[in-house]
């Protein structure tokens, strides 16, 4: 009699090797949430580095700050230019509440001038390094340039609305000149020059702007 064991019939589990059960796939919404968390971590890492004075951080520095590997950084962004654009847009959204004027258009002139100056100084202090980066990048990135143009237009309209009565009293040519001068004086670029080139304190900048705006509107 043969001592060989007969093969197991097809379909029998008696001699089938054990197979570990497949782990359930991560839900699509879970993967999306994780991707968004990592994406925001990268953007916030970039903004933190800007705030610390590092205006051109490397991909390695950004990844380390975000707690990700350098190779994974570009799973979320096309390149560094794309990341810069998203970071600047995120900072602008964060600071949008600071663009509101603290005084109504029918308040006395000294209150309106003081309110505008306080708003601009507070806004530009908050923008800080991101404002510098956006202006450096704007000539090379049309989306940043467009966003910067919209921001400037919005702030210019605030001046025209806040001082509409005083500007009308100056006549058309005088109004255009005064509005343009106030717009330049209360710009981010002027604030940077006052603070870093002229070495003025914030209080000195505010006093200079208040006095200059009054003179322009009362000319």
C-alpha cells in the first residue's frame, strides 16, 4: 500500500496557506483631511520663517519646520513659487479684519485722519515680512502682482471715501493730487522707509502722517 498522502481536493482549505486579512482602506475624506493638514503646516511654516526674518527659506528649512520630509513637500505644491503665492494669500486672508477703518466717514476730520493712520500702522506692522516678499515676487508672479494691485486699489478707495468732502473742496486737480499723496504716504512702502530707512519710531511715524495728511487736505 502506498504511504503517499493524496492531494487535497480543489477548494478545500485544509492545506491552503493562511492569508492575513486586508486592512480597510483609509476613507477618502480622511486622506483629504490629512493632505489639507500637511498643506497648511507647510504654509504656516513658511510664514513663520518669514516672520523670523528668513525671506528666502530653502525647501529643507520649510519641511523641517513643518515636520515633513523635503521630498514630501512638493506633493502639496508645484514648486516654491506656488508655495510662496499660497502663503502670501493666506496671510492676506488672516489680516483682512485689520483693513476695516475704525471711524465712520462722517466723524470729525481729526478723528478720521487719526483713525486712518492707526489702521495703516497696525496693518503694516502685522503684514511685516510678507509685505516685503510679495513686493519682491510680484514682478515675476502675475497672481501675486494681481492680488497686490487689488489690495492697493482697496486702500486707495478708502482714502477717497473717508475724505470725500475735503477732497471735493480742493477741486478736481487738487483732489487728485492730495489723494495720490495721501495714498503714497500711507502705503506699506512708505511705512517701511519711515521705520527702517529714516529710523523713526512708530509714534513718530504716526505723528508725521497725521500732520502731513492734515496739511494736504487743508491746502
